[in-house]
C-alpha cells in the first residue's frame, strides 16, 4: 500500500516566522546544506547590521559569513532589498533567501545578482508535506543557485595583513601548549603555525587528515576525508568509501570520543568532515582567553585521534 503525499500549510507547522521557523532553521542547518551544497556549521539569530536585524547569520566550515533571510510568504521587493543590504554590510560570501512562493521577477533578480561575481545567492522554496496522517516534514527546494562560473568567480581570497599575524600568534601559542601534553600522539606532531584559520596534520592513511580550526565564535577539531587524484571520479569514490566505512562504527567512535560528533559532506560533495565544535572562548576577542581555548582544543584533538585510530587502520589503502 502506498500513501499519498499532501502539502501542509506552512503556518500550521511554523505559526510564527521568527519564533518558530527561524529557530527551527537555526537548529537544522543540515537541511540547507543538503539542498545548497554549502557547509554551514553554526548560526546566530537576529544578528545586527547597523539599524537592521538579520534573521540568521551562519558560518560555513571555513568561518565565512552566510546571510539567511526567511519569508514564509510570497517573495517581495522589501526582503530582496534587505538581503542585498545585509550582504553588503557583513561582506558575506553567500546569501540564502527562503520563501514560501517565489515571484518570477525575483528569481530573475537573484540569478542576475549571481552573475555579478562575489557573493553567491540562493533562492530556496520552503514547503511542508506529510504522507496520510504522518507528522509534517520540511521540503526545501533550490529555485535559483550560482552556476559553475559563478562559483569559480566567487571564491574568497585569503585575508592578509594583521589577521595573518594574529592567526600565526594564536597557532604558535597553541603548539607551544600542545608540547606540554605528554599524551599527544607523535602522529600529530607535524602541525605547524600558519596564517590561515586552520592548521593540519596527516594521519597514517593518505587522503585523511586532522584540523584545528577557528570560527568567529567557536573553535573546532576535525577529521577530514579528501582524496586527491588525476581521476576525479576515483577520488570521489574513495572519499565516499572511507566516510561510509567510518560511519558504520559511528556509535563506537563517538562512545570512545565521549561526545557526539558532527558528520557532514562538504560543499560540492568532494570531501567529508567529522568534527567537534566548542564555544569555550572567542579566539578573536581577548588573548587572555587563549589558554582555555588551547586546552580545550588539544584535549579534543587527543580524544579525536584516539577514537578514530583503530578504524582508520582498517581502511583500505
């Protein structure tokens, strides 16, 4: 027997746009990641941009800002104007406009914005569905997204100057602290300070590595899977193979780590990342907070490496 798919009025599921839908979206960023191919990892509600308040400001896996504007009704000029205003004020790398119904004129406008290069714009249709008497489920569909050419021209350049110096000081201090931890595995020794928001080391298997990363309001340690080859198809297959093999032991790995981990497929589906976020401190605000941040990051990295070590060893070469 096959059930019948039915549309559910959005206001029956999320009665209030700000209190219900925006909060749900903040807590379910993976729904946007799945349809846009982005790698959003955290979001803040009612972020300020001058005199305005933005529905959601998210961060991607590299710490870049992404603006999200919600509208549980037909798209209008007011929200389009807000979206452009927020993007320009925050220097966001991407913008997502979620609507209940998209006017053709606004679909054309978003497509035109993508042709300008720089920020990437997505127009997403929000619906709710159920089968017979089941609970309603969200259904997000991308109506307009950047083309391959837009994506290529919108790559974010690395920040230079003072930020580079700041990053290097942060990583140098972290590595100095890590040397005081006798139980830090030798396999993590290749970490070296740099000017980016992350530093990395290899594992015992090619295509897998560990990262320390910093975002605006959080820090992260992760295992990433990114095989490289002249044969892009073979590399993609290897990424999926290793991720799925590790995911089969997810319960045991998370039990060994001591906390749940986030398992995501990165933008474009090329690589995968398994990570733990922490909000123990703000890396960019007060250097007095750095010792606590470094201690939390190194502790998490030690546990991460130990929890994955036996399972990485079983992966095929």
